[in-house]
């Protein structure tokens, strides 16, 4: 059942997984983002591990035909979803099949099927949990006495996405602290003596910061339209101070004006890997 792109501005995207569905969501959204004129209506079916659970998903696919992506380890379930989708006349694809085939051809070994294998309670999992705990305890300038234990310290004026970026990095196993730079309040002295962590300054254009701050004030019903918090000149001075501080200490900076959280985090990770590589070369 082929759908004309001009027939409607949406399509149904069915994601069937025997685990959490995170892999499918990431792949599906990355692909859908390439089509600016249509939007995906996502139908996610996680933890599909038996025929009854799969039948529920298949019934909904039949009701709302669209693209079907799946990750099912069980061969019988995989064959059933392929067969039924052919009968419905809808496209169906195993997201991991071609990747696993590539691994097998290179490694010369058969796979050992494990449902949700990437979510096992191994050392990497506990490293990510530890990083998340550390990051939550060191959010917004808290507990600056032990910043040396961080992998990354993000600094910047208010509304530069420090907290969400920190949490994203923590989910990648990177212990991240963030410290706000507040007008009239000196930056924590501990920042200037850090040796192990990578300190990164985040900044945006004054216009972008003012816009975000105004939206925040509206969201909390704050009647402070004339405050320096949203005054463009005052905000410009805040940003200039933060960039001067970073330049003084040789800390890298990232312009987050047009970056998503994921893009900012990716830039931080690249800087961290570069720094670790330089340290390894020096040893």
C-alpha cells in the first residue's frame, strides 16, 4: 500500500520491539526528520514477547496502515509480523537484521539472541547510574567542593541548557556538574583549580537568551518585565563576562543558540575525547 507524500501531511509509523523500543524510536525519528512536509504518528509497542502481544500490535497496524519497523529476537514472531504485513500490504523492516548480518560476516560467528541485551545490568549500566546520581547532586552549582570528581563541568549564564545537557551526558556515563554564572556573584573558586575535569562554557546570543527568559517568566506568571534578567544590554554583559572567564582559563566554549541538547552534548563528548587523547599521548 503505497502512500503519496502529497495525499496527507502525516503517516503512521509502527514500532514493534521485544525490549524498550528505544532503538526503534531513535531510528524512526532520525529517518522521519528527513521529511519536512510530513509528520509521523508514532505507535510504539514495547515488550512484545509472545504471539498474543504481537496480535495486539498487528490489529492496530491493520487499522492504521503505515511503515512498520521492528526488533524481535524470536524467529517465529519475526516471521509472523513479516507475513501479516505482506498480507496488509504495508512495508515492514527488521532494523537490526542487516546490521547483525554485517557483524556475522565480519566476525564469522553466529549471534546469541538476547532480548533487550543492551539493557543488561553490567558495569556500563552501573557506570551510567553512578554518573546520573553525581550529575543530579551537582546540578545548578550544588556541592562545588568536590567538582574534581567530575568528568565535565559546564558553566554559563542562566538559560544556556546546562541542566538538560548535563543529564544527557550522564546518560552516556559522563559524570557532569554544571555551575551557573550569576551577575554580581563570583564564580566558585574551586573552578579555577580544577585539573581532571573538562570545563566547557555554554553561551547563546543575547536575543536567544532574552527570548527564553521571557518565556520562562511568563510560564511562572512572574510580573518582572523590566528586570535586568530580560534586559538585552544586561544579558549581553553577562554573556561577555562568561566568555572572558573561559578565555582567561583556556576553557572551550560552545554556542548553543541553534543547537539541540543532543548536538551540544555531542560537541562536549568530542572535546572530552580529544582531551583524553591528548592526555594519553602525553603519558
